């Protein structure tokens, strides 16, 4: 995937430089030299070390923990690129933070995802490339083009050792049905749903499974694993309902709070996640990481060439 165009630039902040380097390796393109440091008081210090005037620039920066640091780095880098006369700035945000605050579900709360979208557009972003938004309507928060990719194809390849003849795809709650249905359709297997019922402000009870899972291998799918409470409880219920083996596939491995402990204590055979978020420090057992760098590299190449991105997901 070699592109010989001096205008084509890829750079990164400090959120996930490993992913940026992997993408550049696939594109056979050098990573643009950038200084992202800190002043003694903690303020962010940024400088682009190369000429990017007139460039078609792709800035890779997931807004993952520490979320606010990543967002401010991204915003300042975009402003720096705009002031350095970049022609087009595409913010490549594999994981979009604050996506869970996509609506005003009670009084006196912000719509945080909209605030982040406004910040990026005001800073000078021309286009956004992201993967598996927690809420797809966030695309409408931007008044610029948004290319929304699905990590499912990469995760399916990583989980290719599963026996599809005895497999059932399951959503851990009603909210994830659309994603799980896409998995089930792609793998040509049945779909099941765990019925999650909220009995109090902070109490969730799962009692029923819609669909046949007894004697089957079940693949639980979700867009992210945060504290892992919902997905590990779903795994437990599936085992109680007679599932033979339970697997998990999720795009974003946020893994905060008690997530690792819960996953280690859960009755799952394997946990498939992508590398949209850098996995540093402790990891849960039975974790298998699938890279989305090839997917992002193909999308970046198509955007640069002014080709269709949706064609990546057409059969």
C-alpha cells in the first residue's frame, strides 16, 4: 500500500503512538516528527518538526484514558496544523471518549459528546475517522464528514478459530442488539439476547435469555468493556442457562475500575478485543488482541485518494 505523495502526512499525539507507527508501516510512510511534551506546570507543549504546508494530514489520537489529556493534545495539535497551513486535517479517533453522554437524559447535565465535536470543528478538523461509536448519532454532532468504521471484520478474523456450527451470537443487553445482529448475520449464526432489568438506581438484575443457548458456544459482543459488570454478568447467566462455552468480543478495551478482576473471575474461554486503546499495565487472563491498523490504513488510503470508505464493508 505504497503512496508516493509528499502531501500525505501521518502524525500522532502521545495517546497511542504504537498504533500510528503500525499504520505508517502498512502505508510505507514515515511518521511525521512531532514534539508533544509538558511544561513544568503540566501544560501541553507542542511543535510540528516538519513542513506540512498544503498537506493532507491524518492525526491519529484516540481520546482514551487519560481522556482529558488526550482530548486537549488532539485539539492543540489540530490548531497547530491549521496555523501551519495544512490543506486538510483528518482526525483519526479510533476510540471516541465521552460518547456515552450523547443526550440529555435528565435535568442539568451536559451533552458532552456534542461539546467535544464542537471543540474539534472549531479547532480546524476537516474530517473525522472513527471506529465503533458508542452512539451512532454522534456522527450528526459534526458539521463535517465523519467516516464510521466497524471493527467487527478485524475481530471476526481474530476469532476465526471458533466453531461456527455450534455458535450463537449474543447481546449482553437490548442496547447492543444492532451490533450483535450484524455479527450474527456476518457469521450466519443464530442471535440471542440477555434480558437486563434495572430494579433500582444502581441495581441491575439479569434473569432471562431470549434465544436458544443450551449446549451451544456463545459469543458475547459489545462495542466496549468499561467496568465489565454487564458483560460478565451476562456470561454468568448464559452458563446458568446451559451454554457450553462463552466467549467475549469487544472493540474498545477501556478496562477501568474492577474490570480486570471481574473478567478474570468470569466463566469465559477467551476475550477478543481490538487495539483502538493502548493496552498497558495489567491485562485480564485469556485476552487476545486484534489489530485495527490494517483497517485504518485502508480507510486512510481511500480518504487520501478520494475513494469510497464504505466500500471496505461491501461484500
